[in-house]
């Protein structure tokens, strides 16, 4: 019988049904794994499922399935403790990410029993082979993701400020019945925005790119105005943190979590949950430190990661042959058990 958790997931698509019916493990992750959760923390789950043959050797694919809900909040608001974030990954996708030492997937190997929501013997088989996956790639993967979080925690406030400035500029002119090209000069050398880029469409038409969405110069100005306003609204309650602290608290917490995990993996070849530094991570999430302190402390980690990398006893690279054989074996066995082949 399936676990109660699997039965509680909303099933509205065929892929959601497929992932639940073929699930081999589900983990409670995020702050409830790290020990940095508080009364406002939502529940984050991730799992693994084994796809039928047509999704592996056929022409269709299903690498990731999302079951996330927002029970009583606006799209722009933070998740509440009543909300569930749940994603499931295909076996092939999980193996690929784990081989690259993706931080969130490496955590699966060290999840304590209390965070294992559901598992089958198939997960035990993977867990027994975890040493084939963990390698010195940890240094590059964890440092890379940490650098990304550092960039985001600073850039998000700047992006919000620029969007507001952009909206104000549009409000100062009568945008009704005007095109984007009639309001903005695409030829002037000086451009006041960093995150709103001037570009050219595939057809050669001047355009503006606002957070990856392109608006050509002939489009009505009110369309890009509404888009920018919606982007500001999507920040939701996080605008309070950005205004008060000048940086995104969640990104800051993830930044340090990644460094702490990376260091432990390089030094000990394992992760211990809850993290020993969970109280500090919680303090960061609460905004108890200034941006200057956050950036200064973050800069201290790269030299430590390099030293740990040089001294680490982890294997140089993942055992690709061993992982490939394990993956093939698991698919064939599972397909036979299910009567797929």
C-alpha cells in the first residue's frame, strides 16, 4: 500500500499519476532537514520515481513532476506552513544530477530516517552505492551554487529597484496608444537600466528584454508596463525583507548552507542533519546580520573550500561505469516486476 503522503498529493495530470504510481522514495528536505525551520516554514518534499520503458527508450520524456500547492495565499506571497512544495525526479534525471554532485540531490544520500517519508528497496539499493556518486566534483558544484546565491541575494534588491524606476518612468508619460519604440530611444548610447536590456528580435526588430521576456518596439507600451508591475508584485512579502535589510534573507541562508555542506562532504565524505550550524542559518533567515557582514563572511569560505579540496580523500570523479550498470540493472528489474517488458 502506498504511503499516506503519496495518496495526499494532488493528481491532475497523467505525469503526476505516473510519478506517484512508480515512486521509490520521498524525502522531507529544505529547512526541516537542515534544522533551520521555524513556525513559518513550509514543507518541502522531493522524491524519485522510475519511468516506464517508453519514457527512457521511447520518444517521450518525464524528467520532473511538480505537485506544489499554495493553499491559502496569493501567487506572489510566501508559502505558509500549510503549503506543500513537492517535486519528483525520474531515476535517470536523479542519477545524472547526483553524478554532478548537485547539492540538493547529494542530500538524499544522507537523509536521516525521520526525513524519509516513503521508501522502497529500490532506494536502499541506490543508497548502498552512494560512494560511486560523491566525488571531488563537490567542490565545484557547491561553490558554484553558493556563488549563484551570493549574486542573487545582492541582485534581487537592485532588480526590484530598477523595475520600480522603470514603472515610474512609464507613468510619467502618457503611454496610452503609444508603442514601446515611441517612448524609448533604442539608438542612444546611454541606457539607464542594467537588468532591462535593449536587444533585437530574430526578425531584426529593436526590443526590450525584461527578465527574459522580450517586447519588440512595435508593441503597445501598456503591455510592458503591466508586465513590469506584475513582476514587482511577484516579489510579494519578500519586498519587506529587501527594504529592511537590503538583501534576500533566504538566498543568504542558502549561501552559507551550501558552503557548510560542501566543506563537510570534502572533509568527511558525508553530511550530518540537522546541520551543526543550523542556529546560525536560522539567524541569517531572520535578518540578524548586516549585508556587509554577510558578504565578508561569505568571502572567507572559498579559501577553506580550496584547502578542503586539496586534502580531501573523495574519489576524483564519479564511477560512471558502475553507475551506468546500476541504472540499467534497476530499470530492467523494475520493468520486469511491473510487467512493462
